[in-house]
């Protein structure tokens, strides 16, 4: 007895030309009409024919080009695809899809943690900034401008915490964290910055955030930062690239 669930129904509807969720509604209405008016004829349709319809729908749902793209996207996508496929063979479709979604989320969080990197921006003789590996520790009176590549949400923010230069043992170090292009900053990120700011404050230093987007700087105002116990200065981004990063440097030099 051939059977089908939502996956088979979706494949059949798409093959028939359906373009919206109303396709499932109308297919049910037409099936009801056919069974009521032509139940005798339907009863004469052999089971192999119904099975062939489901096999045809299953084959039509396979997209070799999309599978090829996923396989070329890296280990995370390959693991998620293979796991979901195998789970579909042995488990109900809903359970298999749930496993695939949960696994994809875990792999994404792990990828965010791995991909994050921190670099130091050093001004050259011509005024341009060049990148070099971020120092592991800060020196006395050192002014460090850092840029971050990768996600700053959840696991990414925790990875940032482990890769920021250690202020222990330094006197009056200053750290400028360049965040240009980031429109939102999560609570986990500010929790990491709060802990780092406290460590710098104990050493007589300070943290500055430069290039922060308008939306993020407006949301994380002085009142909200004070409510979370964060003492730092935020410099919003401007139309001139690097201006918001040079502003805290000039202030530090003036205060010094």
C-alpha cells in the first residue's frame, strides 16, 4: 500500500504547477470530489500505479544542482545534508527535519566561533592602516587599535573574549575596538566588553568602540550601558572611513 506524507504532497503539487499554499487546499478539495463522484473508478486503479506516482514525485523533488552546491559549501553543509538524509530514511519526516535544523544550528554556532579573528591596525608612514596579528598582551601606555572579522553573536563573542590582548601587568593601556559595518551588537558582546573594560580599568586603561552603526549606538546609549555596568566610550561611524577610529586616538594623545 503506497503512502505519502507532506513531502510527497508538496512534490506532487509543485510538479502540477502549484505556486502557493493554496495548492494543498485545492488538491484536497479535488480529491474529495473525485472520491465522492468516481469512487468506483478510483477503486479500480492498481496499487502499482499509485506507487509509481509517488516514485515520480520523489524523483522530481531531487535537485542535483542544489545538492552539488551544498556539497561544495564545506564540511558543515555536507554533515547537515548527510545527517538529514539518513534520518529521513529511518525516522518520521518531522523528526528528521527537526534533527537537521538542530544540527545546522549547532554547526553554525561552532563555525562562528572558529571563523572569528582579531587583527591590529597599525598606521603606516603614509597614513594608511595595515593589518598585523593582534598582540597577546598589552604593554605600558600602549594604544592598540583592533579590528574583528567574523560574527560577534553568541559563540563568536565568547571567542572574541579569548582573543583580546591580556591587560594583566600593563599600566595605562588603551584599546580601540573598530566595529565599522556592524549594525547590531548583542548583549553577549557587551557582556564580554564589560568584563574586558573592568580589567583595563583596573590597569588604568580604557576601552573605546569606534565605527559603531547609528542603530547600535542609539540603542546602547549611556543610560543602557550604565544599567549593565559598562564604562566605555562609543564613537559612531561617519561618512569618512577611519574618522571615528582617529577620534579616540586624538583624545588619548590630548589627555596624555
